């Protein structure tokens, strides 16, 4: 089979869409950036699912950097160049709006996976799956008890034959009440993901959220790597 242009057997063509951050100028995979959309009235709003109609611009900075760019006018300048207009309305609370949108999209993703049957709740069910090496991802609520989290972490290490390694689930920046509402279940303290593709979908949304709030440490072992 003939190679495509710019593609060799040793270096496949990268088909991952890349976008340039308007604040840093860095070109990154689209999944690592967040889109800002401009409405008909010139108002700028977060578009974390990148589905809003009209023109958009991409940013890949955390909340602190975005707030600084709003305060010193760099964001307005960058958006003016991207949209080729100075008639922009940037909400003063854009950073908070973006953080809320990223949190909402992540929790919505968890809710969809719950309805799709790709995740488990309840310590006993999760521990059983962990010891059977059926977990792909392990998550804990921010107010989960240390002992309960440690017990599930240990079960996962044993089940996945990684005992003695620094492997544990990730503590989410949301409490059990928030998780319970998102999943439509009662008292959700721990979440076990049993499907690899589901874990990838959750990881993409979660990583954006954590990067933006300045907590990009996914913690070793939060997601089991699959070759």
C-alpha cells in the first residue's frame, strides 16, 4: 500500500486535530484546549464541548493565567485579532463560568456512563471488581474517608498485580453530594470504571477541568494504562 504524503512506515501521519492557543501561541491537540465562542452580540462564552455555532477561539491556560489575561487586556487583544473585531463583550466572571462549565461537562460525562452501565458505585462492588482486575479507573469523592479509599486502592493494586507500586485512585474536586446528583444515585463516594473506552472519555473531560483549576496531577494509577 502506498504511503500518504508526509506519512512513512516509521512515522504515521498525525490526524489528531491541533489548534493554537490565542494566549500562548502554542499548538496543541484540540482535546487539551478549550474553545471560547462569540455570540451574535459579541459576547464571549465558554464552549467546552466545541459545538456552539459561529466563530471560536482556543485557549490552553489555567484559571490564574486566564484571569491575569482578562485583567491586563491580553485576552481582549487576542480575541480581537482572532475574530477580527473589537466589538467584544468579555464577562468579568468568564474564568468562573469556564470552570463551572468544565465541572458540569465532566459530571455529565459520569452521568452518561452511569446510565450506560460502564461504571460501578458502592464499595463492595468496586472492591470485588478491583480484586478481579476488572477496573480501568478508580475515583474518590473529595470527602471520602481515607480508610475507605485506601482499602479500594489496595484491592486494585492486588487485583491488577501492582502491589507495592504507587498506584491509587484519584480524589476528585467534588464531594459525594455532587457525585450523587450527577449519577442519579444515593451516597456516591467511590466510582469504579470497568470499560476502557469509558475511562478514556472521562479522562479527556477530567483532564481539561483539572488543568484549568491548576490541578493537572491525574495521580499515578487513576487510570490503568491499556496497550
